């Protein structure tokens, strides 16, 4: 997510606490929050898919290959 969108999320948050938001600003805030959450999930999923573990027998299992490409992810 671009830095200017994160900055706008923070601006809307602070404004909502101080003086409240208009209907248009509330809608913008909801949209930006959804985008942020989706970007966060994709980033976390990408990181988790890069994890490999060493099994007791010494073999290496890439968890992204084993679990990361399932439907619904």
C-alpha cells in the first residue's frame, strides 16, 4: 500500500476523533481500511510462504509449497 494512502488513513482517524467525519469521509475511510487489511494479508501470506523448516530426519520442507497454494488463500 502506498505511503500516501496510509497517511490519509491516519488523517481520517485523527479527524474522526477530534471533530467527526462527513459521510463521504466515512466511506473513504472504510475503503482505505479494507485496502490496507488486504495488503497486510497478502504481505503476511507472502512471508509465511517463504518459511522452510528442517524435519527431524534432516530434510527441508518448504511450508509455502506444502500449504501456501491451497484454494481460498
